[in-house]
């Protein structure tokens, strides 16, 4: 199980922890949904292909590790392609911030906020998914949380 916590109250920098130890930090740039993170000395890039695209990716040294497609601007849902499998990452309910990861219709993982007042969460993902791709999936949910927050602030 991973844990996520914002570094500061209004920060777009997050720490991702594994068994209480910082595994990596990720940042969601406000001007473009992109970022970098390090794991075991390796640098990874996460981002979106083009400003109007729904295609997101994680890569290391130009090698694509996984991609995610957001087929609709109206729904908080991604299809994640990784290791020959297509996962669905979707919001559990319209009013909540919890997300489920499904494979062939069965829930195999989740990301749940620790409370309604914080941007901290617990992340449960299958061990078959490598750590960089687990960070990518977590980052996708953080991107959606940020969009939801900006949408609520504008209403």
C-alpha cells in the first residue's frame, strides 16, 4: 500500500510513501499536466500528449512504460494500457474522490482519500504493476483531483 500526502496545504507537490518512507515526490505543473519523478535513481516523465489531448503517458529515457486515455472530458475515467492489459481507472461515485482500478470489470486496486478535509490518500494497487506505473496511476488521480478542485472553486 502506498500513501500520498501534499507537501504543503496549497502545494501541487506530493510525496508518495511506501511503508512510511518517501518513495518519490511528484509535482503537477499548473500550466501543463506534466511532471517528473525519480525512483531508485532513475528519472521518469509523466505528461499529456498535446494540450487538447486525452492521452497521458509515463516514460523512462524515451521508452513508453504505460499510457492512459481519457475518452471523455465529461467523465472522470481513464483506460490505462500497461503490459498488454487494459485497466479502467474511474471515480467510484459522482460525489466522492475515491477511485477504483478495474481489470476485466473486477476491482483490483483503489485510491481513497484519508478524509474529506485533506489531499492525503491510501493507494492499493496490484503488485504485478511496477512501482513507476503505480506512481503514474496515482499521478493520474491527483490530476483529476486538481481538476475537480479547480472546477469547484470556479462555481
